[in-house]
C-alpha cells in the first residue's frame, strides 16, 4: 500500500544516497583507470583500503543510528522504517563490492559480467521481495536487497581477488 511504500521509500532513499558515496569513488577509479588500465589493480586496492576504513564503520553507524536518522520524518517512519533501514545499511557492504566489480569489469571490457551481475541482482531482488514482503513486511523487502547484493558480491569475489592480486 501507499503507507508501506512511503515507510520503505525514505530508508531506501537514505541508503541509496549513502551508497552513492562509494559509487562515486568507483566511478572516479574507472575514469583514472581508463587513462592507464594497468593501474586498475593498484587503484582497486586503494579503493578497497578506503572502503574498509570508511564504508564499514559508516554502515555500522547507520545501523545504530537508524531511528535517529528517520526521526525528522516522523514517528511513523521511525516505527515502520527502522528495521528496513538497518537491513539496507547491512546491504551497503556487499553493494560496495558490486559497485567495485562493475567498475573493474567496465575497465576490463567485461560487459557481459556487468549484464550478468545486474540481471542476477534484478531477478533475485524481485523474486525475493515478492516472496518476503507479505510474511516479513518492509524488512523482508530490505532483506531481498541484502541477499541479492550479497549473492552477486560473493559471485564476483573470486574474479575481484584475482584482479586485486595482479601487479603485486
């Protein structure tokens, strides 16, 4: 319904804005790497170090502060959106891995990797959201986002690890 959509929309908007910070870092890495593709592993390692030092603690802070972050939108958002915001914040960590994967696949000319990863993400999130929305409510939809991104991130990890080890 419209109320549930509103209660989900605000946490999702906050997380998308948060995720855009790391997306912008990977976009900058893509631009820099386009000038010298051989530097891609070095640039990716730099991004990973920054991810570990900033993104993870920031995601944990969002998890802890979820009710406070939703408070300006009203008590109903706090009551109904806190669980979803916390789960979505957990998804920011694998989401960053997915963003790094997409950026490096773009640099390496692996368009089918990107298509496959995004199609998998779409299918998983759609199917799981439909399956989990009714029994779990908004946190179920957020859980679909978390699981979908985690599966794609885990699938991308072997390729990412190999690439990160290049040039060492």
